[in-house]
C-alpha cells in the first residue's frame, strides 16, 4: 500500500469542535497544522452524523466567543434555512480553506511512534484512498474524545468514576468504579402540513405503555431524546457497536410509541421521522492525567486559577451509568456549578508524554468535573487554548509544560486578543490607543479601551451610539498603523423567536424542524458596514478602509497608514439603530 507522509508543527487528532478550534487557533497564530479526522464531516457530536446542539455556560452574557462564536455567526449567515448539511459545510469550509491547515478526512489514527517520552509521529488509515498516512509533528493534541493517543503513547489516563475519598468529591460514588456516562443514537422529527403515519419496524423494540418508559421527558417540541443512552455500565469504547445495535432498536421503538401509542400522540400527528443517528454520540471514556486534575471542588470554587485559559458554566450534569435502564428520575442529576468557572491550562496536556496536549471531553478532570466541562462550546474554548499554546510552543521550541512555565501571560493575552473571554482577566490595550485622546460624537467611548469585550455584572463595557456617529482616537504624535481590531455586539443572550417552548437560547441548530421555524440571520445588533478613516497632518479625515457585509463579532482590518488619528464610523447594522461596540484597538 502507498503511504503518505506529512511533517508539521502541530498534529491534531479528532475534528470535533475541540479539534477544529485547536487546528484553526494554531494555524492562525502561525503554526503548520495537520488535522486528522476519522469521519467525512467535522464537528464530532455537533456534526450531521450525531446532531447534538452545542451548549455552553449558563447565564446572561456567558456565551462563549472566539472561534466557536465565529462558527455560529457563519452558520447564521450561510445556513439560513438551517439544515445539518449547511452546518457541515460551514465547519468544513472553515478548516479546509484555512491557510496553514492540512485537513485529512476519513483517516483514523491507530498507531503512534515514540522517541522516549515524546510522540514522533502518528499513523492513520484513510478508508477512501486505502492508504496509510503518517504525520510527523513537534506537538500533538488528542481531541478524539476517546483519547486514542493515550494507550498508543503510554500517556497516563483513567476511565471510570473516582471514589469519593480520592478528591473528597461529594457527588462521586463512595467507591471508585469503571462506570461512565453512556452514548446515544439521537433522532430528529420534521413537521408536515398533513398527518404522517408511521409503520413500526419489525426489529425495533415495542413500547405500548408509558410504564415501559418511566421518568422520561418525552416532548418532541421541548427536547431531544438524550436519555436513550447506553454504555455506561460496560466499556464505552470496546462495546460501542453492541450498544449501537440496541440503541437503534430503542430509538425506533420510542418513535413508534410517540406516533402510535402515547396518550398525547395527536400532538405528533404531523411529524415524520426525518433522521436517526447510526453513529452513537459519546459522552465519556478515557481522560488524561495532566499536571492538574480538575475536580468538583475546583468547579464549585469558580476555578480561579492563575493559568485560566478557558471557562465552563454548565451544571455538573451527571448521567446515571444505567442510562436508558435507570429507574431514577430523568436519567441525570444536575448538580449546580457556578457560571463561569475557570479551566486551568495544566489540565490540557499530558503529565508524562512531553509533547501531547488534550482538549475536549478527554481532558485531565475527574468524572464529576467532566460532567460539566464536556459541553461542546466549553470543549471549543479548550481547543482554541491548546491550539494557541501549540503555536507559541512551536515558535519557541517549548513543550506544553514549557508554555506554562515561560509563556503563560502571552498565551492568555493572545487568547483574549482572539476574542476569548478569560474570567478574572483583562485584555491589554495597545499603547498607541491608551496614550491617545478618545472622543465620540455621542455616548461615552471610554469602555472601548477598558480591556473587557462583553458586558459583566458591573457594566455594559460598550460604547453605544446611533448609526453614523463617529468615534476617534487622536494620537499625541503621528503613528504607523497596521491593523484595527474591533469587537461588535453579536447579542450573546440571543433567543429563538420561533420556539416559545422554553428553549430560550438560540442554539447553533434546532432539534426538530417545524413549519413555523424562523430562518436564521445574523443578529440584528451586529454591525454590517463600517468605515475607518485616518487623520492626516493637515487635519483632514480620509477613508482608509471600508468593510461591507460584516457578520462577525471580531473584525480585524489591515491598515497601512502613518497618521495622527483613527476614526470608526458604523454605516449599517443587521437591524438595530444604536449598535454597541465593545472594543476599538489599533496597532
Ligand atoms: C446524546 C448526547 C447529548 C449531549 N448533550 C449535549 C448538549 O446538549 N450540548 C453540548 O454541548 N454537549 C452535549 N453532549 C456532550 C458533547 O457532545 C461531548 O462531550 C463533546 O462532543 C466532546 O467533544 P470532543 O471534541 O471532545 O469530542 P467529539 O465531539 O466526539 O469529537 C471527536 C472527534 O474525533 C474523531 N475521532 C475519534 N477517534 C479518532 C481517531 N482515532 N482518528 C481520527 N479521528 C478520531 C471522532 O470521529 C469525532 O469526530 C452530549 C453528548 C451526547 C452523546
């Protein structure tokens, strides 16, 4: 068989949201990257193959920004009648056409070659080409969910739940065990104008009475069927195919129950089964041991780590390992967690394999902490942190731990510059801005250079003024500018107008397709067209750049100017009359 070889700075294994963010984050900061993904599409559990909507931190103004928000905003722009194929295309385009990334799809990593405590290369089998692919790299990130590189490299890892005494976690079981949260085969319904019969499949399970499905929330209009879950009592890697077979029998059986037997089946008369996932979406398997193990206590204490590089804010949503067969209420317990809590960098790399990062559900966390960190927007933040750290490490010849020891402040500032919020930290302002006079035609522009790019509990942290109002820096001496960096308002608390069903947050995708669904569009609060003007020695303002059809929160505009001032004028928004701007930097 022919063998392909690549040599890069940073090799990412697994193209879920964590792996994508790692690859994009590293490439944009200068590293050469290979992303090896065993499926034809990107997004992992968020992709069309599993169809789990992306969740993150609870609460007002807690939505994750950075790369994950960029993906959402692209989806609103390009996937207006939201379909999963449209979402797949958004994710694919981002990575396939990112300069510096080699995307290797349909390639499953199944081997690693070591140089002592370092991974030299990984080997993948590409099903579409019947070829082996070897990727040599300085640094690796395991974003495979199942932590495939742990057994292949000899990295320390764990599977199962810690006993209560181990870290003193009150929600942990008394004694350690090998149980995990399970996996699910989700389904999706589509609404039609007229009734849709469903003929049960002979091989599916038959449920004719509610007593066969106790304690389960079964409202197609309010939730998906995440509780059709198995694998927590067995090996959530080795037993996946056995679980898949049973999950499909259950899923088709539950759908038949809803259509033909449920007391409220009339509500579902016009719904048809649109899709069933044949690839189980997983919640938990191997977890790395890093320099820090994130615990329930860390989460509850708000994770105030000096090395915070990401944050969580989902409750500790600890599913019962019995899954579908659990007789207990709902299938999970939502233990409260603060939002946000910080996630430390030291949980994002292996403690004994020197060039190995991890991001996603396989990070160094206890089962209890994982029950919160595993949601995908949180995973994406961790991925971006790892990718950014990898770019710094590759540039300076450092290990992941070396970045902790020697470049932590740079890592944190770079993440904030790339629009990641690090709770408890403030972004540095370029000296050319802080030394300048800042004034606006209306409103108070001071928040534009306060280093906070979203509202917090104390302040809006924004400059707000009607469209057309100028805001400008006047420098004490002429300055050479190469870039303006702006942060607009993407409405972090946006809701879904077409669902008055309790699902308040607008998600990246909906869990069923309804006839009354509103199309997706960029948030009305976002700036669409704007111009930048520079001030010359004669005191004249001239247009240096004009941007039209912006649909992103973070906008970087290249400048080539030697000037005495820089002015921003918003010309149009996606709907609102008085846009908010969180940051206006130049350098
Ligand atoms: C039914 C269900 C409901 C959930 N509910 C929510 C929810 O509401 N919101 C939310 O945000 N999260 C939810 N989660 C959790 C979330 O989906 C996972 O924790 C998250 O997907 C983990 O992200 P990841 O990037 O680590 O892994 P994944 O999303 O699993 O991505 C890993 C990728 O790596 C690939 N891969 C694996 N092995 C290899 C290999 N050897 N070589 C190459 N590629 C490989 C996989 O195919 C996959 O695409 C749910 C999970 C499930 C199963």
